[in-house]
C-alpha cells in the first residue's frame, strides 16, 4: 500500500508519500531547527533547498513541514508589504519626481536667463568693437592720405631743392666768371697804368721834351 502511494505521488510530481506524511518524523522538525539548518547551509555557501535542509536535519521531517517553515522564514526576511506603506512610498516617489522636475525646470530657466544675458552682453561688446573698428579704419585711411600728401610734399621739396642747388651752382659759376673778368680788367688796367707811368718817366728824362720840334731848311 505504501509503495502504491509513493508511485502515484511520483507520477503527479508531488513529494513522496512517506515525506508528505506529518506523522512520525514531524515531531522532530521545528521552525528553529529549519532556521538553524538554513544558516548552516549559507555558511557553507550551499543553497538552502528542502532536500539540503533535510540532509542537515539527518533526513528528519517531511518535505511539507520543512517547506512550510522555510516559506515562513522567507516571508520574515522579506520587507513588509503593507499597502498603506506601499502607497505612501509611491506618493513620496511621485512627489520627489515632481520636485526634481520642478527644480530641473527652474534650473533650466535660470540657465536660460544667464545664457541670454551672456549673449546680450557679447552682442553689445561686438557692437562696440565694430564701432571701434570703423573708427580705426577711418583713422587708418586718414593716416594713409596724410602719408600720401606728405610724400608728395617731400617729392616737391626735393625737386625744389634740386632746382635750388642747380641755381646755386649756376650762380657760383657766374660769380667765378665775373671774378675772373674783374681780375682780367684789373690786371689790364694795372698794365695800362704801369705803361703810362713808364712813358711819362721816359718823356720827363728826354731834353726839350717839352718844346715843339722845329723844321730844318
């Protein structure tokens, strides 16, 4: 009869009839015994399955009893599933999400304001730079024109200076010629005076030089 029950149980996937029965070995398995067995298996890095727990317990207790205690221990280890607490957690999460979203929108708005102010300041600086650039271009053009005029004036002055030098050379040559002519004239006059003086001396030394000559018959 016992073999038939085990065969039927194995065919349906249930635990064996001998393990399913709570009679006999049931009194030897308690909740604390299962807890201790689970702790022992975890310390050995072994998975606390019903079969492993049963081995630790010396193959005592039925599968159903060990499963019951094991499920209770697992429920104790799980966090509380209080609906009110869960709802409160959801509300808090939604509130935190909205707060984060609001803060993000506020920060983005502030960043946008700062960014727009920076753009306005930069545009103002660019406008000032453009004005200064225009003024500098005008000054550069004026300097170029003044430089051109100065160049023309220098060229003109150089021409006039060249002409003046030519005139000075011409005057100098003319003066030299005049001086030569004056020297020649002076020399000529001096010779004439000297010759006249000599003639006068000769005339004074000749007898009867002052009387007129008479004719002889």
